[in-house]
């Protein structure tokens, strides 16, 4: 019996709550709507609370209740994981209600919403960049705030996400055996993030990329690329002495230097063939020139003969006159 009574009590309570909500949604009484909205907020009914706060926006505009509505709407969206909208509302609060004691917290929450809205590294990172900017802005505006203590850690975390995305993009080029693009992409990561913790891994990929690019290069660029790869192996040794990476650099350099020797032999052969081809080409051209000269002389002689025939008239003709 007690169980049945409890169920009836719960059902009655739910109906009562829903009735209150429906009445508030139809009401024009801002105090009543505010009361129901705050009750929904306390019960973590974020969707219902947000719907009611939205109804209040125009009703409380210019009144003392306006900051409370904006502030709680922002938090309700934050708890409901609508981070982009929450960030906008918190920022709007901090800019609009400059004398409100909650201004600093709203500015912090705006930056935190951008942080929460940052996507995984393999997705679009525009929110991550915005989050870094917003967190840095909070630091600039409130350098002595208690809330600023963890801001640098959050910025470092977001920066690492950008680093790792750039690193993974470069690795994709390496996996596709596009070693030229991979080298450029990895070097860009180092330029964009000079303090990256991925430096040793990036050096390992650049080492392999430059080596493969040099060994498999086209003839005209091979010498330059081999020299560049060898120079990089020395750079690795200087920056990572007595490490596994420097040992790998030594092994790769030995391979590259052997390739340099083989390529030097090939260059000699190519130059010899070029010289031989050039000589043959010159001989062929000389032969053609000689033929042309003979032909030109023959043409000239023919023209002289024809000219002489035209300038010399034929002897006059004689006719016999018949007499009767």
C-alpha cells in the first residue's frame, strides 16, 4: 500500500512540476517565470530552465534581473555542454555588466568554454586556436587572479594538440612516401613550435625522409639532396650525442656516403657520354656543313651558267629570196 501511495505521490509531483512549467511558458509575469526557471535550474533541468530564461530575456531587459538571467543561462548552457553558446553568453556578461562582481568569473568561464569546445586533434582546430587566444586574454586582463593559476597549463595542453595535429599531418606524407612534402611539413612543425616535445621524433622522420629523397632523387637534384641529407645527419649528432638517434644518423650517413661515391662514378660516365655525344654531334654537323657548301657551290655555278646563256644573243637567221 505504501508503495502505491509513493508512486501516486511521485506522479502527482511530476504533474505539478510540468503544470508549473507549462503555466510559466504561457505567462507574462516575469517574477513567476523567474521563480520556475530558477527551480528548474536548481533541479538541473537545463533544457527547461533555458527555455524559460529565453522567455525572460526581453521581459527583464534593462532591469536588475537582467544580469541574473544572462549569468544563469550561460551556466545552464555550460552544464548542458553547449559550450559555444555558453562562451558567447559569459563573454557578453563580462563586457555588458562591467560593475557586476561576477565579471571576472564570467570572463574565466568564457575562456573555459572555448577550452571545453576544443575538438580532438584529428578534427578541425579552429576552436582550439580561439581557446588559446581567449585564455591568453584572460591572463592579460586578470594576471593576479586565483583562476589564472591553471591557465598556462590549459594553454600548454591546447598548444600540444596543435603541435600533434601538425606532426600527424607530416607523418601522413611520410607514410605515402612523399618524402619532399614530409620534410617540409616536419620542418614547419619545428618552426611553428620551437619548444615542441616531439623534436627528437621529428628529427628521426626528417633524417629518413632526407635520406630516401636523396637516394631516390632525379639525376639533376641528387647531388644537392645527398649533401643536404648528410649535413642533417651531422646536425642530429651534434644535438643528440651518444643517443640511439645519433647512432641511426651514423648508419644513414654511411649509406649516403656510399651513394655519393656511386653517384660520382655515374656522373663521370654521364659526362663521358655527353662528351662523346657532343663530338659525334659536331662531326655530324661538320659533315652536313660540308655537304651544304658543296651544294651551295653547285647552285652558284649553275646560276652563273644560266646567266651567261641569257646575256649572249643567238646569231641572226638568213633567208633565201626566191627569184622568178
